[in-house]
């Protein structure tokens, strides 16, 4: 059933074919938003999501772009803004890398920072150049509790996510007078493809679950925080980091 809170609003969610992005796109559509589903070589999954949203009475469209590629992002924004205004942006696309620091070479560093930090900068620039003259808009950047905490063997990822926190707070200050809110979510361990026992070491999983709630979160629990921050219900929130994280910020 389609709700009312975001009726008539248009959102772009990056990396929306799977995981937290997918859940966010569904939740935004449920609140009445028209959603652009960005994906990178995941046409089938993106089209399935579009079909699911439309079947539930919502509105969505898939748009392909590797967000680490400036030309692809420029083309994506041209497509989106050519179709009409954009009210909301969720920078969700991300990659993770588990590697000892001394084995993390220049190419690893550039790849992780390219998707997890530079793409956020890039998408924010395109969106804010459009939102500023309209004097409205809302952005949520998906960072991580590891951006605050740091983690051995995750230096590139943690550095990028910490950068997203600084970027979010700087943009919140710079664009507040333009009526644009910029917030972040810093999830703890969430059950997605990124964080599954097949992909992560036993040591990592043990560490991630040593938190007060002792379980993985769900993509829907993160999506709820993102939708709240984008909605008019969060009209006095900017520069904030909401932490759907099972209490990880407090330690075990
Ligand atoms: P996921 O792997 O399901 O989602 C990441 C998405 O980003 C995928 O759909 C992937 O195709 C897309 N993507 C990757 N590179 C891209 C690129 N260059 N261009 C466009 N899309 C690209 O995992 P997820 O857990 O849903 O991750 C979503 C976000 O949440 C990420 O930013 C991640 O860092 C963050 N996060 C996840 C967790 C967790 O425990 N799962 C915790 C904290 C933060």
C-alpha cells in the first residue's frame, strides 16, 4: 500500500538493486515517492525491483551508472533531471575490503575510496547544484559505525566512511540556509550480501556480533532510519548520524 508522507517527491538511491539500497527504495516508494533505482551492471535485479514497486502501486525507474565514474554519474543525472526535479538523494552504493593495511595497495585504496567516498562527493555535487536554486532537498549518506570506530584490516573502508561523515556535516552547514538537509546513517552489522558468513572472516563476524543486541540488523531497519531522515518528520534534523547498529557505538 502506498502512503502519503513523500507523495509527489522524487528520490535517487544509488546501489539500489540489493541490500540496504533495495529496502530503502521499497520503503520510499511505500511512502509515495517516485524512485530512481541506480545500479551497476545489475539490470535484472533493478528491473525486478521496479516491477515489484509498480505492482504495489508505486512508481520507479532503473538507471545504470558506475558511481565511481564521473562521466557515468553526469549522464545519470542528465537522464534523471531531464525527466523532472529531484527532491531526495540516498548515497548508498558501497564496497568493502578486508585486507591487512600493508597489503592494501594503491589500486585497492583507489577502488574503495572511489566508490565509498568520491562517488558520494560527486553525486552530492550534481544533486546540490540542482537543489540549491530550488531551495529544497534532502540527502542521506550511508556511512558505517566503522567510520567512527575504525577496524583492523579495514583501513580503506573505515577511512572512506569517516570521510563521508565529514562531508555530510560540512554540506549540512553549507546548505542549511538553502533549505537543504544533509544527514547520514551509520549502520552496524546488517544482514546483506556485503556482510555474510561466506564473505567475511569468522574473526570479523565474531567481532561484529559482540554488541549489546548480539544480532545482525536487517536492511529494513536501516531503510526506516533513512526514510525518516528524508521525510518532513525530520524537518529539524541536519548534520546528524543516526545509528541503526544494535548498540555498537557503546561497545559490547
Ligand atoms: P550490498 O553489497 O547489498 O549493497 C551495495 C550496493 O552497491 C550493491 O548493489 C552494489 O552493486 C552497489 N555498488 C557497488 N559499487 C557500485 C558502483 N561503483 N556503482 C553503483 N553501484 C555500486 O551491501 P549493503 O550492506 O546493502 O551496503 C549498502 C551500504 O551500506 C554500503 O555503503 C555499505 O558500506 C553500507 N553499510 C553496510 C553495512 C552492513 O553491515 N551490511 C554496515 C554499515 C554500512
